[in-house]
């Protein structure tokens, strides 16, 4: 009662004690927040086109996934088409061809990550140890260059190298008296060409991220390791790799989101009918059956399934990374 009585001053009610302090702190925080918002208005305006881009081209198209649950008809439109419930998912999981396509997508994508993930790290570590600047720049240029080739060009190079009739490799084999090999028409050799071409095209460019991460490592750590007698391999093992571990974890989490997404261009330009049992994936299925065949609802259901699996894998990878204090969020 005494506190309340002291709070009544000048004929009106006012806050006193802890309540007054809390109100003052809240008012200061609001003023600071408004001031910070006004300072950042130019930056927010610069970011606005990015937000609009993602809303228009990334989030609004997601509404089209509703046709996975409808018997979509072009004449009736998305909202006029009758509901199908989970019919397309029942068809998808009861069709052996769909199961094979999902299996191929999962296996190819997972192997692509497992095989291809270490190469950019290896390239970055090796380039970091090069001391001749002109040699380092030359190698970097040669490694980055394939990234800018389209898969049509890379597919043409693969045919020129491994074609059974006019391929350069078979020309060498014939020159030494051997029998030509159908590299592009055998499952094992096709898979090797598939993974090899992907690594050749993207590993050099992906190494940029790891080179940037290595450049942020404190040079005194290398000097201390050198004074302690650590060899180059030990410096890489105890300084370089731990230094880029957060970036490696981040890149692995991002790549896990693409486990169910094999690039359409690569598969479409390298595949042929003979190896279709291992090369048919969801992206090519969506193109051939969904776009060319007009089965939009069926292929949308498969694409949505692919996206959900990718989301689950990203969340799972982040949970796993959290166990090692390397989580992304």
C-alpha cells in the first residue's frame, strides 16, 4: 500500500519502482529498434526485389502442386478439376516402373554425393599448397572452365571419347589390336562415365568455396605446426581440414537436399535405351511422361514426393550435424 501511495504523485496514477524501470527499458528498446529500422531502410529496399523474386518464382508456383491431388484437366483448370485424393500416390507405389525410377534416382544421387563430395575438398587443399602463382592460376582456370560448358557439350565430348565407332578411346584400343568396347551401352562403364563427367564438370568450380574457407584460416597455426615439426600432410590433417569443417558440413547439408534430384540435363544427354534400367530417373520421367505424355497430375505427385524426401533428408542431416555442434540452424 505504501508503494502504491508513493506512486500517486501530482494528482495522477504513475508507475513506480520495478514497473517504472521495466517500462523505461521497454521504451528504450522500442526507440532503438525504430532507429535501427530507419537506418536499414535502404538495405531493406535493396533486398525487396529478392523477396519479390522468391515469392513470385519460388513460392507461388508451389500452389501448383495441388494438381497432384486432382484429376487435372487443362480445360477445367486447377480449381475446376475434380479431386483425386491420394489416387496418384497409390498408382505410383503400385507401379513397378515408378518404384524402379525412384530407386534409380535415390541410388544415383546418393552415389553422386558420396563419390563427388571429396573431390572439391581435395582440389582446394592441393591448390592451397601450390606456391607458384602462375601455375596455380593456370590450373584453377582449367579446373573452372568445364563448369561453364552445357551438358549438351559435355555429352558430346563423352560420345567423342567413348563412342563405340568413332570414339577416341576405342580408336586407341583398336590401334593396339584390341576389340572396341561399348562403353556407353554397358551399365558399369555408363555409370563410371556418368559420375566421372559430373566430377569433371563441377569439382573445380565447387572448390572455390573451400579455397575461400582455407584462406580464412589463421596462418600462425601453420607456422606453429611447422615449428613443432608437422609435415605437410599433418598440417592438412590437423589445421586445414578442421579449419574448413563448418563449410564442409554446410555443403553436405545442402547437398543432402538434392539426394532425390538428379540433374535432368546430365541424365538426358548421356542416357540411351540400352541402359534405361539404371538411367531413368524422376526428372526424365517427369519430362517424358508429364510434359510429353500430358500426365501432369501423376508427375506432379512424383515431384512432390521427391521434394518431401529432400526436405526430410536436409532436416535429418542438420540434426546429425547438431550432434557435432556443426548444425546449420
